[in-house]
C-alpha cells in the first residue's frame, strides 16, 4: 500500500488551537498538520508538519494501542496522488485514529490546481486562455465553487440519425463539424428515459460521424439505448470542442498544448475568479484486506474537493442504471445488435452484472470497519463523492465490499458529478459473497445534506444503497437531483432465491446461476428524510425507490415534495418491505408497484398509513401479489392532519445540522419555528393571502399564495409577497439574489427580484420589472411596458433551474436589464434592456415570490440578497453552510 502522497502547498496559517505539547509515552497522542507543514520533525503544535509526515508518526503510535489525533490547520492541502489509508493507518484494539479540523479551521484536501494568468484569446467572442500543466486532462472545471459547463452544441433529434457505426448528419448547417480539429476529443451525450450516456467520437468525414469503439456498441444495445430510448424525444448534444465554446461560463481544455479556454461574463476578469482544474481521479482510499481490514479511523470537519474521473473520455459511459456501466468489447455481441438488441436480447443478458462496472468514488471505503466520516464537506468532485463497499473494480486498492460499522453523519454533499453516497456493489460477491467478510452491513447515513449532485452523470441518485444489510438512511435532506432521491436494492429480483420468471423468458439463466439462497439485501431503514426537487430530467424511477427482495426493510416518516413523477416506487422483485407514515405532496402517482409482469415477483409488501394529496396509486394485481394498502389517507390540498404535520416538520436533518437549503428552517404555519425578518428590511403581502416571511442569517424564506404577477392577455394579477427596502433602486444600482430552492409546485411559480415605484401598491405602481426563476420554465424577465402597474412584456431563458440560480436587475439611466448566473459573478443577459414608463428616480427593490396559485404556497428559499448602492446587503457565504 502506498504511503500518503506528497503535498504541494498554497495556503497556510499557524494552527489556531490551544493544546499542550505531545503527551508522554503511554498516553494518547496528538499531532498537528499544516498546509505548509514540515516534512520532518515531531508535528508539534508550533512545528506543524505535512500530512505525509503526520501519517508516518501516526503509524508508529497506532500500533502501540493508543488513540491518535491529527489536527489539521486552516488552508488548502493540494495532493497530486490519492491519499491511501490501509490497516496500519487505523486504530488497534478499539482505539481510534482521528484526522480532524482545528477549532475554527477549514482544512481543504484538494486534487486540483488553481489556474491564473489569463489573456484574451478571441476578443470578439469574449474567450480567454490560460496555461495549464501539459498532459493534464479533465472532464470538469470548477469556477467559484460551481461545476462549469464544458463547451456544448445542443442537437435536435432531426439533426442526426444514429447508425450502427455512429451518426449521419442531416442538418446542413452542421457541415462545419468535419473540419474541426481534435475530433477525437468530441463526445456525444444522450439523456433518455433513465440513462445518461456519453460516447466519444473517432472522426467526422462529410456527413458521417464515426464513433469510437467499443463505447458506441455499448451505448446501442441493452435498454433505453441511444437509438431506441423509451423517451420519445431524448436530449442529445455534442460536447468538448473549442468550436462549441459560445456561452458564458463554458470552457474547453487542450491538454496536449496545455491550454484552457474560458468565456467569462461581460466585464469579468477571469483572474478575479477561483478557477480550479482537477488533476486526480480519487482523493482518499480507505481500504485494507479481509484478513487485515482498516479499523478505527475517523475524519471530521474536512473538505474534500477537486477530482475528475476520466474513464468516460476513453471507454464512454454506457450506463445501465444508477451509475453501473459496461465498457468492454463483448465477442458474443450479435453483429446486428444495433437493431436486434436495441431493447434487450439474450446476449445482452449474458453481459448483465458480471460485466458491469461502478464509478470510482472520490473518497472510497472498503475492507474496513468502525470508520467515521462526520461534519465533512464533499464538493466539486467529478464522480460519486463517497463510495462505501463498492465492487472491487471501483476501488483504487483493488479490494471491494467488506464495509461494516461505517458512520456517515452530518456531512454536506454539493456540486458533485455522481452520487452523493453510493453503498454496495452489483456483482456476484455483493449479493452472494464468496467470503462472509465481504458483506456490507451496519452502515449509518444520518443528518447529511445531499444537494445538487449527479450533475455530470444525471442517472445517479442522491443516495444509493445496493446489496447491503442494516443500512440506516435516516434524517437526511436530498434535493435538486435529476434522477431519484434515495434508491435501495439492485438486480430486478434476478439474484433473489428462486430468481425471476421474467428473466427466465429473457434467457438470463442460460448464462448465469439461479440462486436458491437470499441475497445480502435485508433489514434496512429509510426514515425521516426530507426529499424534494427530484426527478427533474428522467421519467422513469421514483424519489424513494427499491429493487429486489429486502426482508425486514422499512421506509417510514419521510416527507417528499416538489417531485416530478412517482413518489414511492417498488420496482421489480421488491418483496417483504413496509412503507408507512410517509407524506407525499404533489407526487404522481404517490405509490407504484411494478407488478405488471407475471414473473417479476413484486409482492408481499405492506403500504399503510401514508398521507398523499395527489396522483393516486398504481398497484396492479395487488390482491394476487399480496401488496396491501391499509389506512392510507388522501388529503385535500394542504389540509394535512396532525400526524402528517409532525412528519413534515421533523423530516430532514436535526437542527444542529441545518442548512439554508432546508425550508423547514424557516418554519411552516404549523411548525414550531420562528425566523423573523430583521428590521433593516420591510415586508409586504401585496394581495397575496397566507404570506409568510422568514430570515436565518443571510437566508430568507417567503411563502406567498398569489395567483400570479402578470397583466397581459386579459389577465390582471399582481399578487406576491416581498422582502424589500424602500428607495433602494435608482440609476447605477442593482438588486440581485440567489434563488436556492423554489418549493411551489406550479410550473410558472416565480421567485426572484423585483423593482417598482411602490412595492405596497399592487396593480397601480409603475416602473415595474422582475427577474425570476420558475420551477419548469427557466428564468423570466418581465416588465410593465405601458406604465399601468401590471407586467405585460417578457423575455425568457431556458436554464437549469434544478440548481441555485442568481437573478439580477440593473438600472442604467432610465433602462433596466435582467440577467442570471450560476455562480453570482458570470451573468448572462435575458433579452435586451428596456425602458420602464413612469419609473421614479428612486424605486423600491427586493426579493419576492408568487406561488401562481391563490390557494396555497410553500416556503421558497433565497440567500445573498444584494441591494447594491443602498447599503443593504446580505452576502451568502459558502452555499448551504451549516448554521
């Protein structure tokens, strides 16, 4: 096992701790590390050392049977290789080795390098260039803590036609593609019904795109394929060419030349941005062997950041479901598989599972027990953030599975390419281990915030647990995920005792064993979680989802809202589970059991005492399958009974782990939380009933049951709730805010910034304009073009609103312009500046919300309100930082 890698230094301070010198022999030991620490010495408080040196000393002390602590000082510890922890790095005989942040410090372990020294590359296009280390490739770039978009060219389905070897270009305007340099770096991306696929290009000649193999073959057989998706109109694009770099915030990397190209917003100097280029694929490996597992190891208060998984750049990403993919060349793949296997075939079933791979996580745990990860932050990572007991092929150590007694408590997962957390494997040793020490068991995932993950690999869920025993996923918040919130189980019942008649028909068991014993999937608990803003990009799947038999598993007292599609999804083979006392708001259907096929064994499940307010239930063959619905309650609107309210109010993380993402932090009318707005702001419920206003630090919450803010086409609505400052908006000023979460379910609900002469005069005040985020219709810029006090003109930008989006209004003279940003610095204009008739010299400005529904509203969350030039500003700080 390799030692801790060399550490390059960029930031450091003296360790701000009050501690004694090293304890005498026989006592517990404490060492001190700093980002510019020494490579020699005793790692004492006044002579802090490097991580590498600290690890050397830890190994010496741990073998003596002591508790050992390494205190990390403030700063960024840049690594060029993964940090590897084996059995010799953990505690012995019940003792613990703890790597922890110094009090008040924010140590960052980063695999990236900072990029600076920008110069203009193309002035007309607004593109800059900077030098990078030659030969360093990356699929990600992190700008001001946000995953930036690779240069991309959206494709209409009619632009190209998939073929067995690639694609035919139909759109003559794309003829220039054949003349592009570096064609082998271009990739095709497809978003289907439940898969997000990547496939590299080999070459482009005239109207023929030839794709690299075997990636293209792997993406064109199986299920939900590129050419035969279950989705009628899949989303396609080409990525990763300098020719596609045409939008603010996009980038392109040329590793052979050592050049990075980037397009900042107007007036933005990229040298003023924190631009981070990842250089490692994984940061931390915690892995022993089954004979000598890692034991007694803890990490607390550390940020893990700066990785990029490069596998898809060479073998593509032929995902099969939830991050498991195929990448090999299969000699038994039929010659006509492009047509005959585009929706499954027996030879594809031959490849199932035994030939599937998992993403390597940024932080990996396997062959280990009594491991603790608490109060850490996982951000700007190019794949799954934390992988626990995954298959060996996903592990840096080459040893998979075997994780037990793992505690993951109070962490934040944000801006992550893949899953937030992935537990378990998908191959045979995961479900029927050849060695009982391989079993993944006794894993606690509690009080974590998982927000905006699965950005690059959108088919990944927020938290995934496959084949494992006694996994407790409790009191977490999962939000803003393109696919599912929490997924448990795997295998479609194929590997359960007795197998699946459905897969007998498909020919699976002609190539694989039919087991007579149960899998390791059992006795799991999914409880008290707050799950919202999920299922944004895929029709298939559910926000709480299970595959295969899981005896003893209970899913209870979870609160789901703002979910697109199914709430509780019991997919193929789900058996012996209990779903009880969950609250499902706005899901459709609220429960679905996939029991249409005679042989998929979705049966013997208990669904009782749940509350739902929409969507109904889809329980085919319920009586025949013994899927029982008992005492479930249909609720009208938001008239939730007391039992449901208790679940809603206490779902999600405990108060000490709360983040600004959690709308419950601001309270509901029925929840015992008070969060008054400070007296530096005013509030108004302008014709909006049941309005609520709250503030926690720099974050605001607004619920406003307003019909709309729109006055054209015979509509005369101007109903909203606002937190504002009178007289704060005039020539040369601006108002901006980050819209963290829109909880109102209507597709046209609006939350953002507003200006007008008098915020308290709806339907009468002129000089009126808004820039707002909507749940399903991007960012809108609306204004009053005739000065009658109603919005009647609009511009719109189709953007990814399943993430935090900044919106801003700027006034120059008598004109107002609207723009949006993903990072609060690089803004993109929406439409053109407009003149507001009747606008006063000094106007009111602030943040507002309207539910687009006069009967109900939920709390929408904002942060970083900035009324520039007015003296009123609440900078956001780190997004979603713990209170």
